[in-house]
C-alpha cells in the first residue's frame, strides 16, 4: 500500500490487494533511544535503522501520554522539523491514577509499541514499524495490527453500512454525492472524522482509535488490522480502552467536549426545497401547513432567495420587500421560524460582501500571493473567507448583521463548505500543488477543491487546512449567535470535523429518493452520534430523483424520529411536501409529525444531556445498550435504532412490505403506543404489522418512564406544545421498577447551562402486586417555570400493571382521579383531576385491587 501501483490494483481487485498487503512487510525498522518513562507517559527518540533513501523523516520524537485511566495518546513527530498539526483544542480530562486500565509496553530495537487493556489482557494497539510503517514528508503510514478479528465502525464521512466491510475508506472533506461506499476508496464525503470503534466479535468487547490528522488520507481495514495512510501532518493517535462500545464513545467524546445546546423549536418539523423560487411559493407552502393542520416549526430557503447567489443578499424581484420581512414576522408571530442557506463562496463581484472581504483582507489567497483565490461555485467566480484570519470573525458577524436587516433568520444552513469548488484546484490552470507521492482514494486532493497550495493566514496552506473549512466556518457562525445575538445557535452544516458538535449541527447532505438511501440514513445518523454531532438527519423523502407516495410515507415515519427532522427536495424532482403525493402520504405525515411532537420533551432531554456531559447520544445502535448481543453487531446493526435508552424503533425499509421482521435484544419490551407487552420467541425475531397507513413500530423498554405530550394532537408548533400537559408512560422492568428523567427550561436562553436555569426531574416508580409508589424529585431546580408552561402531569399510563387501580393517594389523603383499566393490553390509566405539576416534588401511592 505504500506504492501507488499497489493502490491502483486495490481498487480494481480488492481482495487480492488485501492479501497482498497483509502478506508483505513494507516497513522500516527504527530503534528507540533516550527513552524516559514517567507516571504520565513515555518520551524518546526513534531512529531509522535501514538504508532506504526513500525514508525522508528518519528521526522521530516519540511522546506517549497517559491522558487518563482509559485514554492513551501516541505522538510521533519529526524530531528535526516542525510539521502541520491540527489546530483544534481538545478538552482536558482527569489524568491517570493508580488504576489505569491499560499498560504500554515496548521493545527498543527494533522498536515496537503495544497498548494492552488490563482486565482481559487484549492488545488494542500494536505498532510495529518493521511492518507497514513509513514516515515521509508527504506520506505517513501507520498500522494498528491487532492479530485477531475485529469489526470496525466509524471513519466518516461516507454513505456506508454501519459495520464497515474490509476495504479502503478515504477521508477528506469532499462535495461528492454518492455513491455507496463499500470500501473501494475515493467515496469520501463532506466531513473528516478519522475515529473508529472496534468490536471484538469473540466477546463483544470494544476499543477505539482516533487519528488526529486533517490531511487527505485512506484507512485500510482488514479483519485484523487498520492502517492509516495520510499525505501530511504528524502521527497523533489516541487509543480508547472501552471495554464497552458506549464507553469508547464516552472516552472519545470526553476529548471533544459537550455539544451545543439548540433551541427547543429546532427539534420541531422543518420544510425545505431547492426551488421555492418566490415569496409566493414560500407563503403557499407555509400556508398549506396551516390549512392542512400539520405542525411546522421552520420554513427554509435554499439558494433561490439570494440575488444571483451572492451571499447575504435577497433577490427582491422575487422576494419583494417589505412583503418578505412581513412574512418572516408573520411566521414568528405564530411561533414558526425561518432558516436560509449560506454558501461558502463569496461572489467575486462589486458588492458589499466581496468589497468588505477585500478590505478586511480575510480571504484565502492564491498560492504564494496576497490576492484572493478565485474558484467557481454557484455565483460563478467566487472567493473564500479564511476563517484562520484574525479579521474573519468580525467580517462574518458584519455580513450576517447586514443580511439580517433583510432576511431575519433564526438559524443558518451552511452549505458547500468542504469548501467545494466547481473547478479542480484552479480554474483554467493546473493546480500549483498537484503531484503527491500518494493519492488517497486514487483521487487528486484538488478534486472539487481549492488549490492545495492556496494560502491561509499564518502560512497555513489549503493542503493541511482543507478539511477544517466547514468546522471553522461553523465555529464563527456559532459565535455570531451565541455571543453577538445572545441566542442559541441552530446551525445545520454540511462539512464537519472533530469538535464541530460543540458549535453546530449537521445534515447528511445531498441524498437520493430511493429505498436504499432511506436505509443508509440510519448508519449515517449513528456515525454522527459517535463523532459528537447528535443533532443530525437525512433529507426526508430524499433530495435528488423523484420520491413516490410509498417511499415518502415510510421515510417520514422514520425521519420524524431523526434528531433533526427536515423534508428537503431538489429543484428538478416532483414535489414531496405532505400534501403532494397522495392521501396515504398525507395521512402518514400527519400521524408521524404529531408522533414526533408527542416525543419532543424526550428528544429535548436527550439533546440537553448531550450538552451536559460527553458521550450522551440521542440515537444509538442497539448494541451500545446490549453489547453482548452478537446479532446486533452486524446483521441487525442498522435495521433498528434506539432513541435514548428507552425506545427501540423498527422502521419499514422495504418497498411493498406490509409487515416487517423485527429483531429485538433480550429484554422486556412493550408496544409504545398501546402498551401490549411483547412476547419474544427464542430467536428474538417478531413479525410486526406495517400497514400502508400507520405509525412506525416503536417499543419502550422495561425499566423506563417516557414523557408524552398531550397537546401533540392539536399543537401546530413547538411553541404551542409548551403549554401541553404530560402523560407519563411507565414501563416496569421485571422487578416492577421504572425511572425516567425530563429536563425543563425555557428552551431558548443561551446561558441556560452556565446559569443552571433548568430543572432536572426524576420520575420513579416501583410496583408490587398490591401497590406502587410513584415519586417526583428534582436534582436541579434553577428554572422558574411559568405556571402555564408544561403545567401538569395529566395521566399515568402504567404498562403491565398487576391489576385495576383502586385509589391514588399522597400523605394528605386520596387524590381525585379517574381510573381506567385496559385488560387487553394489561395497562392501567390514571387521569388526574387534582393538579400534579411536572416538576414539583411529590410522592404518591397507587393501590391495586
Ligand atoms: C507530550 O505530549 C503532551 C500532550 O499529549 C504534552 O503535554 C507534553 O508536553 C509532551 N511532551 C514533550 C516532552 O513534548
Ligand atoms: C398547496 O396545496 C394545494 C392544495 O393541495 C396545492 O394545489 C398546491 O400545489 C400547494 N402548494 C404548494 C406550493 O405546495
Ligand atoms: C483587518 O482589517 C482592517 C480593516 O478593517 C485592515 O486594516 C487590517 O489590515 C486587517 N488585518 C489584517 C491582519 O489583514
Ligand atoms: C423465529 O422463530 C419463529 C417461531 O418462533 C419462526 O416463525 C420464525 O421464522 C423465526 N425467524 C427467524 C428469523 O428465524
Ligand atoms: C413504597 O414506599 C414505602 C415507604 O418508603 C415503602 O414502605 C413501601 O414498601 C414502598 N412500596 C413499594 C411497592 O415499593
Ligand atoms: C391539564 O391537566 C390538568 C390536570 O389533569 C387539567 O385540569 C387540565 O384541564 C389539563 N389541561 C389541558 C389543556 O388539557
Ligand atoms: C452525499 C450523500 O450521499 N449523502 C447522504 C444521503 O443519503 C444518506 C441518507 O439518506 C446519507 O447517509 C448519505 O451520506
């Protein structure tokens, strides 16, 4: 793999390539000297021992840091010359103690380094420079050779199965819709995430790796090793000990930090399309939501609204003023919001956006020049903000302020920020930096990009910083909302990099209206959860190509449960708004969108928790909760998903199906909507109905209490929903216990977490055959909740209650309640007449007959 000729063969004849790669030993022996060991790590010098003239960096500085009890960092840098290092800040985590969960061992000559997990003695990192290692100026190869089979997950961004098939996976920010990446290289997408989770199928134990390197790179995966081959930067490699998949994610995300708190309305329903080409069309779509009585929180505008695709402008011939602003005001007056797109390229035209860019000097430059680099994007010739430049944030804030005078946006959609260029490297010229000893994915890195030699502030070149454009742009945009406007950022970006989730969110990009593409979105959402970007979703019904009524019905059932839930369409495709494809789709849309709104406080709590501590996911693969269930690692890894820990969802992904075969992990499950307990056969596979019109198959896990908002049947925005009462669905486990947490706050304030202005409420329940205790307690209570906001618990739905409820009492005596028993589903219903505020401490006894 060190030689391009071999790479070429890889993509033609994949399997042959792997056996070839594993068999050969393209490595270079090093010898360690001056090794110094301390309680927190190991440093030393590595010197190349051979005579190959191809080794250009022959003396390496080794720095192994015991970051924490569960994280070790291995850095190998050029001992003589400074090289590019990724300029992101990782969080500081509690350092190692006397009970570290790994051991680092080495051999000095030839140098070899291993990380072994204590507990089970498994090698989770094995670096052997005599094999598959190279450290050259523009070619670095490092293999983690485990010697035993593992399953790999992660390595984004791409459209792929969740469990990655052996193959080569290219990573570098690229605007390249499709195709499906089965491991043949060159199918990299917008984001750059060299993080992997590895699961040992012999016992389900897991570890992880993070190759902190922003250069264009390939990851070669076989069943027993993973090799990164990058064309720049340094080796900076984090190893996470696990030993469960969720612990690996928690360990990785403890470095990334917590994620941005988004506004409550951001979790509502979003409607978008490329081709809403006039104010009248935007109005008509929003009005149709009103007349069809379908909830809608956000109307979006693609590039249509701009004047000639110039950023920060409004085409007032098609979106006339003051009518346009009046319309946005109207949206706001009924609790709706407006989000427009912004592209990365600033039109090279005599207009304020370009003129200010020139004046402030914060643009990406031509190689070895101070002139702005000119590429070609939607507006034609365009320049790019250099977000490394000290003036860039001020420029960006000024432009957004100017834009906001015309277009009163509530959030922003950042597109084309790989950054994408319609010319390859240069328009009408060969890229200045065009020859590389190795081309990851067999693609020249200039493909749809800015010339790799183009300049950023401080001598940085595009070659190194390319994959950071979307991240740095998102960070500047996030500061505009959080610091300048003092609002929570709601930013949906396309290109991302590790730590993006601290600032902004993401959608999965330009997908296709196809059944396969609907299915792929599940792994896409899982990947972003691992990468620390929890608020994410795919374009519902698909972007390119024509959607059908059936596809849109199924995709809306699924997509209304994405953390970020938006219907978006291309300009050339048939309309796919809820009313556009037929009565069944309309009916399904209403059911599905209202189903989402019923779960909004559950989603909000999960989103909030990911902002409170790292490693909290909104969605997760079921094996994160059931790590021992081998059927979930691959076969059933992404035909189902869990929302938080409490709900499991089995979407219908097959055209023409009216039932699905649903695999469940071994546990107590209840049908979510009506409460029937699920009887699992020994093979844990159940046939579930999936009628053409209906709700998606969802089950609640025994042991959990999940809130359901009563007004989801009538509210038309998230704002209206905030006056809703709550029904608590109580799903007891085998010992009759259940618990759930709900966080209440104002859903808007940017300082909510720092000022502690939120109430963390724990609901707990414990039943025996004769009675049950239900308590409400608070672990934080810094929010003064207005009395009309989420006022009361109206109802308890107790699944698998032992018998009919006879009375509900507190210390003062019996409460006024209406009681119902549903013998068919084995469910008790308690409707409160007396008022039970959602977040006030209470202790009730429930008596059974
Ligand atoms: C080794 O790396 C750590 C960061 O992981 C750094 O704090 C430390 O200064 C480095 N040590 C040396 C000798 O460069
Ligand atoms: C709004 O709904 C009407 C009635 O279904 C439909 O004819 C019209 O095309 C819709 N408008 C848009 C822009 O979708
Ligand atoms: C920042 O912008 C100002 C004009 O607003 C300009 O005078 C200055 O040179 C710029 N700074 C840099 C580092 O280019
Ligand atoms: C699981 O077992 C049931 C019988 O309990 C059988 O009908 C079904 O076909 C089996 N499914 C699978 C996937 O093996
Ligand atoms: C309910 O709580 C009371 C007081 O703590 C306790 O005595 C009783 O056993 C509990 N009942 C159940 C069903 O857990
Ligand atoms: C909310 O619940 C309380 C107590 O059950 C009830 O009195 C009130 O009518 C409910 N409000 C709505 C809008 O249903
Ligand atoms: C560019 C691209 O293909 N993006 C996405 C579109 O489709 C699925 C989901 O439907 C995503 O996972 C892809 O990555």
